[in-house]
C-alpha cells in the first residue's frame, strides 16, 4: 500500500510528489469551502444582504447626488433586494469557493516579490542621476501646478460668463413678458373707453 501524501513526512517528498500534494490539498480545501457554503447558506445570505445594504446605499450616494432622485433610488434598491439575493447567492456558490481557495493558496506561497521596473531603476541609479531626476520631477510638478492654475482661472471665467449671460437672458425675457402682458391690457382699456 502506497503512503498517502498526508502520511509522508514533508522532507522526504520529491518535487512531483510536492506538486501532487499541493493539488490534492487545494482540491480538499475547495471541497471543504463548498461544503461550508452549502451547510451555512443562511449565514451566506445574511452576509450578502449586509453587503447589498451597504454597497447599494454607497453606490447610490455616489451616482445620484440630487436628494429626491437619491431617495427614490434607495427605495428601488430596497425593493430589488430579494432578486439580488437570489442572483448573488447563485453567483457566490458557483464562483466564490474557487476564488477563496486561490486567495488562500496565494497567501501561503512565499515567492519573492519583484519590484516594479521604475522603482528598481531608481534604486540602481547613481547618486548624480538621482539628483538630476529630482530636478526634472520638480520642474514637471511646477509646470503641472501652473497648468492647474490656468485651468482654474479659465473655469472661473467661464462660469462667471455663463452666469452673467444666464442672468441677462433671464432679465430680458422677464422684460419681454411684462411688455407682452401690459400691451394687451392697454389696448383693452383704450377700447373700453370708446
């Protein structure tokens, strides 16, 4: 009888045996998580409900900032909760066990992390190059700040121009309406005098 991977001491395993043991353990964890989800379905539903309550409110607050629309959307979100629960539970059962296993597996793999290329290049640069890089970055920051100031001034001027134009058009429209209303009244008063 061959010893199972769980009975064999870890230091005696070859690379292929280690890989088979890892695959078997990953499959075992997947089965355990699937069993946990099906046996604790009520708990999963409660978790999904809590996530929906918080997520829906936050999403609506970000997307719909007008107060009447915001309130309406929140009431619609409360009404759609049962449909969400049904779809989310089905999705959760199909996808989450594997996602959880993959995440857990990534937590126990201790591979050295590679630094991004830019950070690696910065660390390997000579001291003189580093100060040149700082000067270039400082100049870029100053240019960006001046562009932000220019855009802010342009925006303020555009808003002032648009506001002034709106005010002027509204005032002229009000004058035209009062003239149209007063003109028929003067004609009727002239005709009633005769």
